């Protein structure tokens, strides 16, 4: 996820906080959604393949949206994402990123992209059966593009309080 730190600054927050989660093959900010990228059928996505997408698609998109580099990139814990070669490339080429050492566990509190965004798109796109993979992809792309901007903004802005609650709970269960 790319997270627009300009919004944090306008809210009086410190740049020391680096909210963000999940990357997969989708990128979102509280203002912009990169269209989903579909890996070719049957491709086993490892560090090399993921790096090609980072170099050729994700990084150019981030540079176009945030030419001043005011973003922080974070991926999930997929093996290809943790590869030393990819971590080094991110360190050398991205304005800011959360290394594999700072990734959070997979949970609704720590992964707004996976749960708040992807869950929303999946519920809409999969509401009816699809006759083919291409029909499913088209449905996902349609729902991704139609996702209300306010929903994206709310999911992104709800992330920091969840992180703070996780820290305050020191590993215990979170209560509402």
C-alpha cells in the first residue's frame, strides 16, 4: 500500500509513523487506486517476477502519483516479497518502505487492504457466479473502479487507531 503522508502532516501527525499494509497486486492510497495487475495464468510468482512488476508497473505508478516521494510502501509476507534481492531493491529505489522486519501479522486490524478493501471488492465481484476467469477479472476490475472514494478513505484513516490499539494491548486481544 502506498500511503499519502501529506494527509498525515495536514492532520498534525508525525512523519515518523509509517501506516500502510498489504501490496499484493493492487495499490491504494486514501485518494488513488491503481488498477489491479493480473499475473499471467500459471505463473509462479517469486521474487524475480514480483520485482519485474515493481520496476515496470508499481514504481512508475507511484512516481506519477507522488512525484515528491511522499509515500511508504508495504507488502505482505509472501515469500517473494521477503527475498533479500527485493528488499534491497526497495531500499535503493523506493522513497520509503517497511522492510520485512516490520511487517505486521495478517489480521483485520493490521491489514486494511486485505480485509477492508479486498473484502469489499470480493463481496461485490463474487455476488454472482462467473462463467470464466476473464468474467471474474472483469467483475473485480469493475468493482475496484466503482469502489466509493469515501470507503477507501475511511479504511485508510481507520488504520492508525488500530495500530495504536494493537501496541497498547501488548499482544492481548483487542476489545471494542
